[in-house]
C-alpha cells in the first residue's frame, strides 16, 4: 500500500511536469496510449519487469555515436527515463538524483556502478537535446551517459524496463522511476518517487557490488570491498557511515584467528620437542 501511494505521488509530479510543456507541440515516442495514467497498472507493469533481462537495445550517445546496452554490462547500471521538454519538476528531480548519485559513489566507490539517462520523447530527445539536458543541470559524471533510442526499438525498450507513460495534450504523464540492472543486464530493483532516499538507491547497489563475485587484483581492492561491507545508512545525518559493530566483529575475528593459529603453532612445537626427547 505504501508503494502504491508513493507511485501515485510520483505520477502526480510527472503529470505536473508534463503540463508545463507548451501546448500544441507534437510529442511522439514513449507513450503507452490511453487518456490518463493508471497508477495501479503502472506499478504492475513496473514490478513485472523485475528479474527479467533487458534486450541489447541500440542508442546514440550525446556525441552521436552508436552504443548498445551490452556496452554497460559488467557493473550495476542505474537507468532513468526523461523527456527534455520538461521544465517544471524535472530540474528538481534531476538535481536530487545527481546528489544521490554523488553520495552513492562516495559510499560504493566512483567506479562501482554506471548511470544512464534515456530520452523517450522522439524525435525531440535527440543527442543534441540530451547533451544540452546534461549541461543544463551540471552533470559531468564520466560514468553517467545520456542516450537517445531509435524509434523502432522504443516500444520494446520501455516494455523491457517496465516504464509506463501516457501522452497528454500538454506533454506526458509518467512515473518517476529508477531501474537498477545487475551486471548481467537483468532488472534487479525498481525505485520510485522524486526524493531518491539514499537507502533505496544505495542498498540494492551495495547488494550487487558486494554479492557479485569480482576479481581481486590488489590489497587496495580487498580493502575497498571491506569498506563497502562495513557501511550503514545513518538517518540522523542522511549519509552512510562505517558500521562500528561490523568493524568490531572483524577485529574480534582477526584476534581470535591469530590466537588460534598461535596456540596451534605453540602446541605443535611442544609435541615435536617431546617426540625428540622420547
């Protein structure tokens, strides 16, 4: 019930943003038909995508180069949909998302995951429009790309992500949704709303980063994995901090392990001395 309420709020924000677009402008692409967004249906479609693989769709990046979704596999991927003609709520939503992404990178590491923003209002969300959108909101994260899909793939693309939108006279009604893909390109979690509370974003990413086997080539990487495992969200500060209880457990385990090996080594030497004098 709480999730449905949150989804209705998110849809309401997006609807307000849609009405801010100039009346009379022809908008195409990404719309799923109908006259109004049904929050219950949108939630069902969104949730039904969880656990399913997303197709290897092709896009144009901000420089007009063709890329594929498979190019972003190997790490968790955060994906959201926008339309660049939104000037009301989108600036606030985008600023909040950028802040949440910065905090997530501080907690998990700058290279732990990637971010992709997809424009669904074709042909208007062109590479040039997406480049201007990123510049307008000051997003210069090298691991955050802004993509324009191809019109023929758009219906299947939004279906794969469980993204529901309805074209209106003034723009679009759509849910404010973040989709988190795992390293293999499957939908792992859907996050709703425009606040982007840190636990809702960081916790699933943390699960993917720490739960997926990754090659460890150095002591620095081992230390980074331990650091990630030892962080916990602090609601008083709104940030993640080291979990002292886990650190204490690790230290205690290390002390006990060293003591055990010391005892076994000492006992082995004692037995050898007794055997020599027997």
